[in-house]
C-alpha cells in the first residue's frame, strides 16, 4: 500500500522506521516546521525530519493542514493510508478524507483512558501500573475514533517518561504493521471505544514541575519520573532552583514521635540524599543546581555546611 507518515518527536521514529523497512511504499512524510531549540534557540529539525532526510524520503512541513496549500503534498502523494504518530497538528475532515482507507493513529495509552497530549506522563503521575498503545481510526474528535488494536505494557516502579516512551514506541511500531496487514487482507476488525473509563491527558505545564514536599514520597517519586525529559521536577534551595533528575521511595522511616518538617534533609545513605516528605522519605539519586553539572545525592551533601538544611 501507499503510505504517508505524519509525526514529529522521537516517539514517532520507531514506527516510521518500521514502515520504511516494510513491503509498503512509503511515499512521503509530514512533520512540523523546524522549531527553536537549545540555549541558542537555533532552528532545529524534528527527529522525524532527520530520519526522512537521511533516507531520501519525500518530506513536507506545512504550518497547518486546514488550508488547501497545507494539504497539497498529501493530495499529490495520493496515499492509501495516512499513519499519524504524535504529529502535533490538527487534521481537519478535508485531510482525513484524502487517504483511500483513511487515517490511522498510534496513541500511547489504552483508550479511552488518557486521551490527549500527555498520556505517558499522566499515567505515571496517576500511579497507573498498566498502560499500552492503541491503534485507532482517526475522526475529527480528540482520540475518539474506533479502535483497531491495542497492546498492553506494564509500568514498573523504575519506569520514567523516557523509558516508557521507548517501550510504547516499539510496541506501537509492531502493532502498526499488524494493523496494516489486516487492512490489506480485508480482515481488520473495528471496535468503537467504550463510553466508560474515558479520561483526558492534558498538556504538561512547566509549573507542574515544582515539588510539594507535603505530598507523599510516592507521589513525589512519580512526579520525578513523569517529568524526566521535560520539564524536570524541581525544588528551591537557598532561593535557587534545584532540579531532581532521579529519585525513589526510600525504605528509611521517620519516627512518628519526631516532628520532621517536609523538605528537611535527613542525611545520606550510600549515594542517596534522604529528604522527609509529608508521608515517607524520598531518596534522591541525582540532582542539579542551576548552571551546574548533575551530581549524586552524596556529592551534593558533601557541599552542605549543615545536613539539617531544607528544600522548599
């Protein structure tokens, strides 16, 4: 079949690579326009663009698909199927109607749970122990189309947004090829999404990175893992931002009789900095002062004048 792929971030690269290595004809790639990135805010190509350019796949970067000009490459390529993976642009009905068999989306959750922009982060924040990928037929709604296939993926206590993204991307690539095979053979089964269990994974706001030490250690640990890539969980130390890159719930307990203020540093255990929370203790493995390199909890403690200091 003639396939056009629409995607932008790293999550979309594994499915794109699977298509490029398959028997299908990958006739074109859509990705978002280059965006400023890094400290210098220089224009940078998306991971999907880099993949397409390296393999000589025809590429287009329309600002929108709401105009005839933006849809022109899609009309020119005349695909049987448009595969959409974290593209980041809304597809109007005019675009959905162009491919012969419609548009297929890989979504990083078990729909209808966590429709929306940030399903991976929201699943970790909520303490979900199971997620997955859903291949669905796209409609004009927000992740509301009928389901074609889903694959379950456990969320472990060690998973962060980056590790889970990698697992889901690989599962999505495999599931996509399976769906396309069924579509080609006429054996595809379409199942409407259930009405129950729907939830919305709103876009992550940078303000959510701030740690509230009155929360439980388990909740703070989930925040650190969910925001591993961006915006990175942070706290304040001596009036400056301090980023927490890696942590876990410690098995160290604080005596109920002791009045320990949340955010208080309790000491060091091996390479981990122990910090009191509203409930339990967080063991910080890697953290970073503004403009400095990432250090272990023990290295950070070595620079303290008083081990009884507090994060706020």
